[in-house]
C-alpha cells in the first residue's frame, strides 16, 4: 500500500513538474518589450516604446528604418495571424489542416489572387520602381523576415506544425486581394433575386427585393429554365461560401459606420471624425495599432496583418475613416455551354474556347489535388470550385472589378497616410479600383470630405446587375468605366456633417449606383442624432452616438405590425408580450427584454411567411438578405402581398392571421427557452459576442485561445451594430460588429480615442491579448497617444533595434 501511495505521489509530482515546465515554456514565448536587438538591414538605431495597452510607438531616423521596425514588431505580435491570412487567400490551408480545408482552398485558388498579385507587382513596379510606397513595402517585409529568422516561434506554429517561411511582395498583394473580397453578398443577393423572380414572379419579387431601388428596368414576366438552374447553382455556392466564411481563420469586411462633424458645429472649432469598421469577430483582433515617427512623418494608424500601410489613421494634418461603399462590383454571367465541347461557350455568334489553368493543392496526409480553373471572357467559371454543382450545363462566370485592374491599394493608402490636405487625400482615393470604399476625411485646416471610391462600370440600358446576367449575347456586358468625378462625393457640405453607414449614395447626375446597400436603420439614426442644431460637439458626445443602441426603425416596424394582430386570439403571454412591444422605443440595452421578444417575433413571421415558397435551405439565406431587410417595412405594410398565403395549405392565409399566429408561437418559444416571467427575458441572456481563435476548435486547450463569450448590448442595424443570424434557437450569437471604435478631434490629433474588441497581442498568454474586451462591450475607450511625454509616463517597455 505504501509503495502504491509513493507511486501516486511520484506521478502527481511529475504531472506538476510537467505542467510547470509547459507553463514556463509558454510564458517564455511572450514578447520581451524591454530588449536591445541587432537587426541586419537597419541603417540607424530605432526606438520602440510600448504603452500601457502594448501599442508600439516607433521612432526612427528615416522611413526605411521606420517601416522595417513596424514589420518586426507587427510580426512579433501577430505572425500567426499573418500566416493564416496569406494561406487562406492563397488557398494553402489544406497543407496544414488536411481535406477539411479543401473547399476553402478550391474557392480561393479559383479566384487566383496569386496570379493577380504577380500581375500587379510586375506591371506597376515597372512604371516607378523607386516610388516611396514600394520602398516602404520592401522595408516592412525585411522587418517581418528578420523576426521570422531570429524571433520566437509562436506556439500555434508548433501545435499546427507550420513551417516558418519568409514573406514576399506577392504574399502582401495576395493579402490585399483577400481584403478586396467583399462580394459574398453578391452571391446571396443575385441568386435569391433571380430565383424569386424566375420561380415566383414579379409580385413576390417586388415586395422583398425591388422597391428600394428606384429606376430599375421593369422585370419581365416570362422566365427561362436556365435562369432557375443558374440561380439554384448560385444559391448552393452562397450557402457553401457562408459556411466557409464562418470557418475562415481571418474574417472578411462587412460594413461600417463613419461620420465627420465640421468645426462649425464642435466645441473645439475643429472637425471630429468617428469610425467603426464592421468585420466578423475573431481572435486576434483584425486591426493592429501603431504610432510611427521619423523626420517629416508622424502618424497613428490601424494596420492589417501583412500590410505596411495603414487602412485607417491620422497625422497632425488630417485623417480618414472607412466604410464599405457596398456598390455592386461583381456580376455573375450564365454562360451557354457547348454540349459537344465542355471547354467552349457561346458568345454572340460563335463558340469561344475557355482558357484553363491547373492549380495543384497540397493536402496534408493525402495525395495532391489538381483543380482545373476555367475562364471565359467574363471571368473564372465558379462551378468547379464548389461541391455538387454541374459546371457543364450551366457554367457561371464571375466578372469582378478587382480582377480587371492591377491593384493600387498599396500606393493609395501610402498616399492617404502622407496627405496633408483634402486635395492630396482625394488624389490618393481616386486610385482605388476595388473593393468600393467610402472614405471620410477631416483635417486641421477645417475641411471635411467624403469620396465613394472605386471603379464604377457603365452598363447598357435595361441591364439589372442585381440579377444573373446572360453571357451569350454580349448585351449584358459592361460598357466602360465612369470617371472618378462622377463617383458620389462631397467636400465641406453646408450642413456641417457627413456620414456613411453602407446606405445608398445620392445621384451625381449619372444615376444611382447599383449595390448591396443595407437597410437605412443606422443611417437614419445617425442622421437623427448628429444633424441637429447642436454647436458644441465633443469627443464624449460623439462617443455616446457611436455606442447608441436604439433602432427607431425596429420600433416603427413593430408598431406597424401590432395593430394588424387579432388581439382576441392571443394567448395571455402573447398579449403581455404585445403590450411590452407596443411601448418599445427600439432600445437594445443588456437589461432590456423587448429585443429578445422582437427578434423572435420577426423571425417567426419570416419563417411562417417565406419558408413555404423558398424551402428551408433557401430561407436561411433569405432571412439575412440585405435587400429583403431593407424592404421589410414596405413588405409588412402590404396587406395584398402574395407572400402571406401558405402554399402548403388549402386555406388562404392573410397578413393578420400570419402576424397573430407568429406572435403566439414566439411567446410560447420564449416561455420554453427563458421561463414564463417576461421580466427574465433580458437581452444579455441571449445576445453574446465571442472572439474565436483558429485553434479554438481544439479539445480542452482550445478555449484558452478564444475570448468570451461576453453579454453585449446592441443589435441588428443599431449604430452599435452587433449583428447575428436568426434561427429557431432564440440565441443571437454575434457574427460581426465594430472591429474598433475610433474618434479623433482634430483640435488635438495627438489625443484620439479608440478601443479594440480584444487587444493588441496575438498571443493568448499575453495580458494584452484581451485587456480591451470588457471595455469594448461596455462602450469604453482608451487613448491613441502621439505625445512622447505622455507615452513615457505609461510605457511598459522600451525596445532598441540596432543595425
């Protein structure tokens, strides 16, 4: 017995020793913020001060060393994130994760970011090889690769068996290409629009997808079988892409809010800029902050992994914010295949050969996969990159603006970061091809401006780009390009305010720009709050707006619905629910109960109304379709809409019947989920945000890499936009939201305020990996410091980089 006890004690001590050894090893992988390093390639010493949130403040004697140091410290904090995004965009995840990553690899290999990156580098660098943006990129890459050679290996590399490999200019452009990939909504919208129009007819189509866009050509009643088949194929692609997006180790861009208030309306007399970019949440946070200084250049910016230029930021002269333009920059063409030759499609009066390139995808533990990528004159044929979609009968080609031009995003953002006034900023903005971005500018001279940047195609009369187009006739092809002067834009508006919230820009005289614009909820609320007679706006006032969680549009919609409900047929619990909702102003605080009622009720109405026409799978895409959301108020007010009738029953259902039955069903579901006391149906119980790390899926240890879940205020299309998919569970797990909340008063550009969803560090054992998470959900902020004396007061470390 004594021997057995001694064995147990020995084993226990060995386990403790092993655990302690692992813990010490993991701690050793934390970056040393107090260090003195010798790096080959620097020309002079560089100082890096780390503030109390681990933001690096880099002081160099020239731009080359400045961007070299940025590359080094960026890799030190986020090398795994850099590695994941370059592999994701280049279609090389299966090398690490095996066959389960093949769907993602097939799709991104089909898009051909590597081919486009090589074209961009070869064609543009030849024009001006010594341009400063190329030099900055080269220096940044040297810094990343210096860290790869002599820095610590991230624990994720060890766990996943990732070989360390240097970064190249091609990798950088591939990453830029991925950030241009924003057209997933085109899959959802154009497939859904074509399917509803072709299978259900114009009355169904007009109710949910067409009324928001004035001046569209009339939808023909007669349909073609090919339209339906193509729409179904595109819907399948959309569903698979949605799943890929959920599983992607780096999330795509979704939307954003941004506004500028001119000095004539602020207490300081200078403009105030506010911006919160909307991106799917992940860990590490998407943005990496850094403050850069060298003679002639002082800048505080937000950087993406693998990018030397800031996509957001400000200097002592001015700064900018971004939102998605949401213009339609991708069209889908249904090609007419040659039944005798699958490598040919019909165009106008002849069969044309498709070009074919072969992509070899390496798969961990299995044989390589060969992917033939076919391309028509319109673009790559998508069918072969998705499962179970016939590409020979109805091939679908992707025409994407990004692929029509070499990418100038590096030059553009370098130019914006060095712009000293609105004219220089506009010149930089005009370089953008795709994705379309709203660029909001403010400067210390008092100017405010907005440019909807990106190439806009000219289309033939009668072509509706929101539907799948005919590739065989040439009549639907783009006809050229609109000049930048006709892109939506404004400089120094008389109102003293400008804002964008992914809403439809006004007409510049050449027609409304077609796009996937979201419902006007956020735009209306921003307009309501900032377009007032107030003349003394401060950063704190603007912070209240950026954190606003009230949706007057949601309240208005529910107030339109409730009078239609037959009160006599409500259960007691449904009646109590209706009473609460009738007094609701649209607020989404954590302690409020009305949001849980509202979303369950709306979801149940949508399911009872549309699932019989669309089927369960298509309904999932329909529920979160941007155009449907925008049209919902119009649709729900239309008592004659054919959608109200359930096609699966002999009776003819009415709007009143659907609304009444849905309210009863919603109340019963909430009672089952949250109990019979409506006071306990608080929003915080069902609305949560979690920042998932790519290794969060691992058993036992995975939870340590992710952050959350945390209960959160806000909701769909509130200004504090913490969005989510709706389903029968009654749980609203946030899928995307603000990737930062940033405000700069240009009377004090050295004292901007911001917050990240989690933190600066990408390492799960670093205290700065999640030190902003609670601050973020609580609506707080912390400084964006640019004054050295202030930085030194809170510095947690100083690193010296020497040549």
